[in-house]
């Protein structure tokens, strides 16, 4: 319990970063390079803060309205940017994020300019956030199994093939914008409610980099990657305290090494290991089959039953 | 008015020197180098460290910065981007890995410079070169402005010519169109990529040193902002066109100067972000780019 209370801010941050990272990951799983998640996060955070402070709304109403607003903007963004792919889409969405930063910097008393907004005291607790994260992860599991998972993979890996199979690639991509909008705005709204403050530097390029590194190091394919990545990068500074000033250098080196050596992220390592085990077993089966064919006659029925046994595993 | 124009042209030349390297590398070998900004900064930082010990004349400082930029850029290519491209399973994941790799690399020199300078701005004031300001009528021109303008003009023109007319330029453009066919035609992509990265890094280092003389100091973080601005300049003109980068840099500098003159300074950054967004929505191929048709 003591560990929990002393590290409550890190726990909170981990959960917020998980939501934010998922908001980047869902589009990526559909081959959409959108980093607009940080923009939705900004809308969720500033929207909630302004509604609560200026209009005296409650936490939940403010969260719902801010999330709906962000989702509507995400939908429009999905329509406007539908033509773009790859890095162009990435940079257009980064531009969208940074325009929002300039807007809040110039928002006068409403957004508090460079200082940001303070004193957002809501009725939301950590367990609400934890529950929300669990629900989101539960829902995402459905997109990672069966038919839906295969469709996601097809849309990402080969859009032409996917559309020739009758999958509407564009509507899947639009959907990814909407889901990203919901998750990003929720992350921002929870963050501002729990931290009671938001400032322009907390919604800038640094957050884009954090979200992206979480996904790349953790793994792009599954929510497990987002959870692993978020845990690593939120807790890393705590464990890197002993290196002192060199923290940023080590952080950079970790990110580069991950980019070079584990393209599938940490989750990718496990998936790869599983595949390797499987292909090794398949190879053994094939060898057994070969011996059976070669030595037809004696021992054949023995090998035969071995092959069947291996295949039924 | 003339003063505004002159200031914009100077700023545009800096953007151009910085963006040229980025555009060359991205438009041909397909690497969007996010470490370009920190190479720009760190090359200047090395020049600063050298001038702290030896009072060098301007040409020597520029050479030190350019060489450092080139060496860093080649190192990034060899140590990070080449292994990533060798391992990536397809273009899509390579792009993302390179983006991330670049971001990770960028963090290292920035952190080192921040540590050494305690995040304070650093300048090249210790070299023997002194900035002088001449007044012609009511227009103020400094000697460093003239040097920057000349550098932008000569190197912008030079690179445009090199890409258009030289054999290497032709090879580079061939890689940009289709690297498989290019390699069948006997083009060594690896070697060409290295020399292009070296050129890009050298230009970034040069831009860094010149900008530092012009502003008298830069901070360890100043490369990041330039990165986004260079991106704006490149997409504005259209990727793959050197004339486009030149036009994009000048348009960006001109619009920023206008915004700076007519509004309070806090909106300046909105110009580059807004231009990126607008141009990508309205005309993704840029002003000079040709349309590429992709169905899905």
C-alpha cells in the first residue's frame, strides 16, 4: 500500500499514457499515420477545464461534452485528410496538434496563455480512470481476435487487396479517426481532472514523441504493447535517477535501439518467439514425415503415429 | 518594406540551407530525417566549443560546422537508418521506424548540449568575425546578412543544378522514382545515400553557424522548431523539386515576417503549422509537385 501511495502520480500517469498511446495505436493498426491523438488530448483537457472553471460544470458532464467535441473534430479531420497517407498524414496531424498549442497560447484568460489552467477540482478519482482503462482494453480485445482482427490487418498491410475483398477501407480509416478522438479526449479529460492543471508545454511536441515511442517500443499490434510501453516510459525516469543528468541521453539511445532491433516492439518479440517455436515444431513434423516416407515398411507405423501426435498438439 | 523584404530573404535563405538537405534525402532515398534539427544544432555547438579555445576566422568556423554536420549525418545514416532499412519488412514500417529512430537520435545531442551549456543559449562571438551593420538610406544591412543571402543563392542554385545536370543528380532522381530499377541500372544506392546525407548534414551545419552569427546565439532546442518549418517549406514547394524547396522557404519566411510585423509575435508559429495543414489538404503534391495517383 505504501508503494502505491508514494507512487500514485506515476500510476495515474501510466493509465493516462495508456489511453493516449491507444489513441495513436488504433489508427496505426489500420495503417493510418495519425498523431492527432495529442490534439484530441488537448481538446479533452482544455475543454473539460474550461467547462468546469468558466461554466461551473461537473467533471462528468464536462468530460462527456469535451469528448464529443473532440470526436466530432476527429471525424471532420478524417474526412478532410482522407486523401493523405504515410508521412504526409503524420505531419499534417502533427501540424494540427501544434496549431492547437498556438491557439491555447493565445487564448487569453480562457486558456491562461503560456501558464495554462489551474485549480480544476473535479469529482473524478483514480479508480474511475482505472475502470475506464480496463473497459477500453476489454473492448479492444475484440478487435484483436477473429474476423475483425484479420480485417484490420488486411486494411493495414494491403489496402488494395482489402478493398477487392469487399472491405470498405475508407470507412475503416474514418472509424479509426473517431475511436482515436474518443480515446485521446478521454485521456486528456482524465488527466486534467486528476492533476487539476494543464499547460501548453504538456500538450506539445514532447507528448507526440512520448506517445509514439510508447507504441514503437511496446509494440504496434496489440493493446498489450501500449500497456508495456506506457509502463516503461512513465517509470523509466524513476529507475534512471541514478544516472542523473544522463537520463535524456539514455532515453534517446533506448528509443534508437528499439527502432533498429525490435521493429515489432516488445510484444513483437513474444509473437516472433511463438512463431519460431511453431515453425520449429512444424519442421520436426516434416522431418518425421520424411523418415516415414523414406523407410516405408518397418517403423513406418511408429513414425506415423508420432506425426499425428505432433500435429494434434 | 524593403527592410521587411530583406529580412525575409535572409530568413528564407537560412530555411533553404536547412531544408535543402532534408528535402534531398527525403525526396530521393525516402528518409525523413528527424535528427536533422539536432545535427544543425550540434554542428554549431561543436563550432562554439572550438571557437571558445581558438579564435577562428569566419570561413574556418563555417568549415568546422559543415564538416561536423556531414560527419554526424553520415554517422546517423550508418548507425541507425541503414540497419533499420535493412531489417524493415516493408516501406510502411520502415518509414515509421526511421521516424522514431530519428527522434531518438535527436534526443542525444540535444541532451548533451543542454548538459554542457546548462540549457543556456550559446553563440560564436569568440571567433574573429565581427558583425557589422551598414545603413543604406533607412535600410539596415549587416555583413552576415549579405553572406547568408549569398550562401542561399549560390548553394540553392548549386544544388538545384547538381540534381538536374550531374550524373549523380540523375542517379539520385532515378532512385527517387524507382529504386529497384535504379539499382538494375547499376546505381549504388548505399553509396549515393551516404553522400547525400553528408551533403545534407553539411548544409545543416552551415545553416546553424550562419544563423548563430545572425541571431548572435541559439539554444540547444532550436533545431526542433526549424525541423517543422523545413517540413512546411518542403511540402509547400512539393517533395522532389529543388525549385519547390527554394520557393517554399521564401514563401514561409515572407509570411512569417508579415505575421511578425502585423500581429503580436505569439502567432508566428501558427504560420508554418497552418501552411503545412492547408497545403496538404488543398494540394498535397505542393506547388511544384506532380500529381501521383494512388487508389487506396
